[in-house]
C-alpha cells in the first residue's frame, strides 16, 4: 500500500511539474512541449538527417540544372576541312574553316528558364518534405520509448505491490492465519509480474537503442513521465485546411504538374526546328581563290517530334492525376488522425477514471485480506484487473498525446519545418497561426 501510494504521488507530482513548466513557457514564449525533445535540438537533428541532406543535394543539382537550361543546349562549333584538287598538270592544296552555332527559336529560351526555375522550386519543397518525414520518424521513435517506459513503470508498480502481498501472505501463513498454498499462489503471481517487468525493460531498452541509432543527438531522459494529453482545441476543418496548405508532399506534386506542363509546351515548340547559323572561310587553288560566306542549316521536322510532344502531354496528365490521388490520400489521412486523436483523448479520460476505480477496489480487497475478510485469489484478481486497467489507460494517454502532436506537426505548428518557405515562419506548438 505504501509503495503504491508513493508511486502515485510521484506520478502526480510529475504531471503537476509538467503543467507548471508548460504554463511558464507560454507566459515567457519559450518551449511549449516539455514532454518532447527541445525544439532547438530537434531542428539541428532534422537539418543533419541523411534524407534532408540528400534532398539538399538534390536542390543543388536543380540549381545547376537551372543554369544549364538558361544557357541552352547549344555551343559554338568549328568545322575544319582540308582537301586536294588535282588537275592534269598541277595539284592544288585547299582548306576551309567554319564557325557555327544553333539558336533556340521562338519562346524556347524563356520556356527552358521557366522549367529550370520550376525544378528548383520543386526541389525546395522536396527539402521540406524530407524534413517533415524525418520529423514524423522522430515523433514515432520518441513516443515508442515513452510508451514502453510507461508499460515498464506500470509492471514495476505491479511487481512491487505483489512483492508486498507475498510478504504479507508468508507472515500470515507462518502465523497460521492462511494456508500454505496461498504462499505459492502469491509467489507465482510475483514471479509472473517480475518476468513481465523484465520483458518490458528489454523492450524499453530496444526502443531507446532504436531512437539513439536513428537520431543520435536525441536523448530520452532516464525518468520519462507520461505526457499530459490536451484537447485538440481546433476543429477538423481547421486542421484540414492548415495541413493541406502547408503539406510539402502536395507542394512537390503540384510543382511536378507545373514542370510537366512547361515541358509539354516546350516539346510542342520543338516541332519548329532550331536553325544553325554559321560563317565560312575557304582557300582554294593553293590560295589563289579566297571565299567567305554565311550559311543557315534548318532540320526538316518529321513525325517523331509530334510523338515527343504527345508523350510530354501524357506525362502531364499522369502528374495531374497523381496529384489528385495524393490530395485525396492526404485528406483521408487528416480525417483519420483527427478522429483517432479526438477518440483517444475521450477514451483516455474514461479509461483513467476506470483505472482509478479499479485501483481503489484492489486496495479495498487487499485491506480486507489483511483483516482476514477476503481470500488471496480475490486480491490477485483485483490487482490484475487494476493493473490491466492502468496499462490500458497508459496506452491511451500516450496515444492521445502522440496523435495530437502528429496533427500539430503536419499543420506546421510543432517544430520549425518552414525553412524553405519564403513567406512562412515557424510558430510554437499550441499557438495557432493565422494564415494570410
């Protein structure tokens, strides 16, 4: 009884400290997520994540590709030739030299520049998408540790209670107030709880190791209290509009559609061939004749150019349909996460009340046993039911907090994910930002 009372007091104090810390942070404009890693450390970890670094390398490639497209595919070329003219009486050495360059006709130069710029825009959104996915992975790994820590702590509480019960049963059996078979039952229940606590500790260590391997700079503290869930505070429509507005994956898809449309326009413009303009100088009859001139070479377009244009338009249609499918998937995901978060919070409130009731009942049965008014199987059953209720409430508590943070993360209200959006600034968690 004393063991459980102390543990419950410790958990209550942890929750109070977390709430006070959050209130102080709101007042001072500082960290609003005391049950998550510090935001500055998260930002540094996300910037150094391999997927983000790869996306930034892709951005550098697109910047180089933009410059290539701006300059165009054509370069000056020099043509050199030498030949010998033979007459019946004399041979003449002759040569010619030409400087030529192909030119982009029509709007091709402008279109190439726009395609390059669109590629850079798409790559910037790709960096944001990579950072967002890395942040999702961090959130999952962090709450996996929190979830296993809660289970391990609850099993330790159960083992401590059953150890105390086993000690009391041994004393009663020694005094002749309880049969010896109850000692075996109490010790078996204690062994079972200790084994489960050991397994929970192993799972906790595995989750900590996974978090450390995936995000080396993020350290979960040794004592990891359960997060205190909060209501969502906003409607589903608010989160849907906010997430759809700031979703990097959708932005990448939209940028791809825009790039494909430009490429289709560029392919249609290629049905008009690009001319090659050159100047030529030649020496004939061993230098007795000098010739200078200019020339233009124009390819004769064929059906292949029309086929390329048709293929480019088909790729535009593919990109458009993929964007539409992605928007449906994201909208469905938002609805699912919102419903799950709201349901988890409501379920946690009910499960917490049920767990407290089961705990009070278990304490009453244990007290009745100590007074000789109940038998040990009733105590073991009451403790098991209270333990299962506490485990279920703990899972729902972690789920409610994680799902709420997932919504805030996707809405760009949790961690700084807007580094590549020119008109966006990160807003601390829990503080809604008005979109312009």
